[in-house]
């Protein structure tokens, strides 16, 4: 998701007139799951984002 405001310098957006904020505040959802438990069965479904290697 994108940052909530555009008035910052992320180092990549070339907005050098603004102070540098290398990790701008943002909101993101990277995991969700749903679980149901019945009398004879359990069901779990979901999604999770995994970042490998040198990701932050």
C-alpha cells in the first residue's frame, strides 16, 4: 500500500525539498486467516506474505 501522504522525501521519490524520511509511515495487511471448528472437522484458510533474501 502507498504511504498516507506525499510530502516526504523517501530517497527514491526525488522530493528533495522535503525532509528525508527513509521509512515513511504506512498501513498494510500482510496476513489474514479464517478458522472454523465443527464437531468432526477443523478448517483453516489464510494468506501470508513471505519476504525472502534481503527484504525488509
